[in-house]
């Protein structure tokens, strides 16, 4: 070790050297054939009475990290839980000396022994073999409270997982939720696919990209801001139900609900529409809630009921409820701008149209009030460049976003399959970019060509998995549900 050691680290380092000197180098161990883990050990033996266990000679092999030491007792922790260990100093003096001379909190061990119960009836492993298989050279966090600093927990997630069991349970549940999404879609006959992360054209969502250089091609590429374009090309190609779970990259701010690198699922259903994916979205979320027994969720004293039917309401109607303004009666951009100025709505140069003003009103007055699951429908065409028009009022589109607890969880369209209209939307985005909208998408001629071959009527849906995990784990920060959230370097 090159760095300077503190006193406690020096003691641990000296113990490692002493072990190596007597040919008991922990790092030479390559495999442990465990018979049980903490969970299976408990399941198999916890129902036995103390006297019954005294008559058993079953040899148990466990492995894990020592997270507690109290006289002749230790607590071993593995992925599945914790097991108490007991060392009989009188009957196993050599093992006790090994424990006393070399073992520290945080060490990873291989133990063998027989099941027993203590006088307090706690299932315990009576150890007759103990081997340190990895020496912890760093002093672990204070044992009763773990890591309490939020930033340190995120930076040192490995320690957070060991010493904050709640964090481990969050990430176990995250894996379970993603597995349930796949299970649900498999039952609906969807095909999971993979599409490129590096893309030559910025598209699929209004977002700022990360840009990288593709040396072989001598060309700038974008890390994808969405999977939408590639997945819709697959619908053109003949797939009828496809989805992708993957990482998305947006070079934007970080806050309690945003991380520049995040996980989403996008899916597309040929011959479906916004209603098709709305029903699927509600059904999927209720399926997950039922499987993990989280039909009701409490966040900041707000009880969110996922069992009831989700509400559906238009953006314009929500604004009318909140402000009394009926944008359906507004007929031009000038009227919308005047209303925005009257209500002190700030807008940029590219946001002076009717649709942009409506969207700004919604964000200011409505979004954070949507606590119970609510499908907000009829988004303005200006903020929905890939969505089919609402032909009853072509100022709006067949689009919804799902809001829960004041946050967006899903975004869905009846997909725009008219190549002429799509080109015009792209051209409008270019004009917005020239006016300062650095999130506007580019013209994607390859995608337009695919539409010219014919995209069937299609329903498309995107769900932010990180926010879904936040909801089910009742967390207020996205950092708490990301194993390795983006952090500014300390150096």
C-alpha cells in the first residue's frame, strides 16, 4: 500500500502481513462451496427447538462479511441477510486465537459449523472452522448508523450497500421491478430488441445531447437521447410489438428527479394508438404494484392509490381549472402571448406560439398538483414533433403524459406516420433551433425515408424506470435509486 495509513489501518495491514507470514494469505482462496446462505440456513433450521438442534450434526458452510463482533459472537452478512456466529473458546481454542489475533470488522470469511440456538432462542452457527478470505484494510463506518452523509452514500455505494440494509433492499426491488416489466411484456407477446447507443442524428426527444467523436468514421455522433426512431423503423420493418430497456443520455441538469444518464423503457405497438398504450401503461403499473404489494404508496404524507382507475384530462382543461383561462377560445399566437405576459409567464424567443404558451402555463400551474395518477392528454403540436395530430383540433396531438406525485412518469403518442407532416415538423424544429431552442431535434432523412415506405398506425410509450423505482420505494431523490449516480469529481 502506497498511501499513508492511519493507526487503525496500520493495525489491519499488520494483521494481513502476519497471516501471509504463516502461509494463511486470505487472497489465495479462490472458491468457497457454500451449503447455505443466511436465508436458506434460517429457513431450514429456525423451526427446530434448541434441544433438537443439539442432536444435529449437519455441517453448514457459510461465507460473508463480518459486520458485528461481541465477545465470542459475530454477525455474518451476505446478500440474503444476517446470521449470528458463535465461537466456543473452550472447545475451539485454536479457532478463537485465530479470531482474536487476526479478525476485524469488515473482513470476509468462510465459516463452517453446526446449527444451534442460544438461550434467547436465536438461530446461530456454532463455528468449528474459520478462514479469512479477504481482509478489510479500511475501517468500516460506525456500526449502528452506517453512512449517514447523503453524498458519501452516493459516492461510495459499495459501503452504503453493506452498512445500510435499506439501500440494499431498494436495489433488490429495482431489479425486481425491471424483471416484472419484462415478464408483463413477455406475456403480451412483445419482442425485446437492442438499438444503437451512438447515433449520427439527434432525434427522438427534445433534449441536449452528449457529443462524441467516432474516429474511424471521422464524424461526430450523439449518445442517444431516446430509442424512439430506431424502434419505429423496426415497426416499418414488420415487427408489431417491440420494446427496449436501456440507458438514455441527456446533457442537462441534475436534481432530485433528473440524472444525465438514466434508464427508460420504450415500446411500440403496430395497429395501436394512444388509447392502446394508455390502457397498457395503467395495466403495467398496476401489475407491478400488485406483484410487489405496493398498491398504496405514501410520499411526504401523500397517499397515492394505484388501485383506482387513473384519471384522464386534457392539458387545456387542467389550465382552465387552475387559472380560469380557457385556451380553447384563444385563436392566435398574439392572444396567447398577451395572456402569458399578464400572468408573468417567462418565455424564450422560440416559445412565442400558442402551443408553447399553453405548455408553459401547464408547467407553472398544473404539473406539481397532479398527485394521484393522471393521464394528461391533448398536448400542443409545437411540443410534440413526433406525435400524430388530433384531427378534431389540429392545434393539438394524440399524446399523453402520465403524472404521479407531481412528476412525469410516462410519455406516449399515436405515432406520426405521415412522412410529409413529419418533414414539416422537423423543419419547424430547425426554425426553433435557429431561435435558440438547443433541445430541438434535427431532420432525420433516413427516418423520413423509412416512413415513406409506410409505418402502420402505431402506439408508442416511454416510461422512466428510475422514477418508477422512486415511486415504489417511496424515495424523493433519484440518487437513492441509482447504484452509481453522476457526481462531480472531488479532484
